[in-house]
């Protein structure tokens, strides 16, 4: 299983709303993530900086790279765009992180 980690950035003062929207994650989006091969996905918040830290585990042969083309993904990005730093297409600005240590 592949594991990736990345950061995103919240706008100031929106952490509670970000949490609320994820607590109410759309079933259609959850299904799309699972169908793409994402089996374990967590997002953590550094409350002092608003920096989000995401970790995804993906099965071999995953299709996560196709998610941006799905209408539900684009609707989710639009739904979240007022809370985060985004690209012109409303996708979140993501910085992929390099693994520097791992222990099983």
C-alpha cells in the first residue's frame, strides 16, 4: 500500500467550520475516495498556524489521480474554497511531503 503525506493551509478563523464540513462529508465523496483506492485518510490541524497535514494510504493500482476530474470532487472543492488557500480551479494548494522516517 502506498502512503502519501501533504499539507494544505486554512484561512484564519475557519478551523471549526472546516471540521464541521468534514464531519458532514458527503456520502458520494466518501464513495469516490474509496472507489479510487484510498483506504485510510486522515487530516490533522496545527491550530496555531492553520496548517493541515493529510495522510492517505492507497491500494496498488489506485486511481486517485483521476479524482480531480470527478464532478463530486469539483463540487467539494467549491464548497471548501472559502476556507482554504486554493488554486485557480478551486482545488486546495497542496504541498506533497517527502518521507524522512518510518517505523513499523
